[in-house]
């Protein structure tokens, strides 16, 4: 017996690939990629939200709602702390959710599936950060916050795609 029959996988080889995939370094590396993608996406969406604010259809004070939800509005500057909570959300839970769902989202490339992901998470943002806009301001708010979230998803997807397609990728 010189080895397993032709066409039969060696379970030891599969185990080593699994161990490599599940190594602590690999898991931390995936987390760093997700956080980097979230940072890029959040930075891009922030630019669109600042444009929306300059047009008068978005209020930066809406970020203070996050500080109130956490109950620290009297301890820290509410808008700044709210934005930092928003940034942390863009860098941790959303990239993790995207990484687990991207194979099921439309689009063959990560930036395209990221755009669909951005649309999906926009549905919560548009309701949660609404501050009483009406008429054309409401239309502008809806359109620009949608654009901000689609841009977030594209940025997130571009970072995922960049690291996935590199030689010796950690993703």
C-alpha cells in the first residue's frame, strides 16, 4: 500500500489547510481588513453626509442621538461621541456582517455586492437619523443618505477585493 487510492483526499492535508485558515493570525488579519474597509467606507460616506449637511438636508446633530441611546450625553460632547460611535459601527459590526453575507448579495465583484449591502443598511439609517425634514429637503435627505451608504458599501467592497486578490492574501 503506497498511499490512498487515486482521487481520495488526504484528511491530514485538509486539516492543515483548516488550521491555517482558523489560525489566530488569520483571524486577526481578517479583522484588520474588515476594519480598514469599514474605515474607508465610513470616510467616504462622511464626505457625502457633509455635502448633504451643506445643502441643508442632513443635520450633524443627528449623531447625538447615538450618544443619547448609550446614555453618555452629559459626560462627553454629544455630536463628537455620536460620530465616534457611528465610526466604530462602520468599522466593526457592519464589515463583519458584510463578510458573512457577501456571497449571498447580488454582484460578482465585492464593490458591487458592497453597494447592495450599503443599500440594505441605509434602510435603518434613513429612519433612525431622520430629524423632521419635509418636502424637497426630505427627498434630498433620502437621496444623499442613500448615496452615502452605497458609497460606504463600495468602499468596503473595494478594500475586501483588494486584499482578496493580492498574492499571499490574508483574506
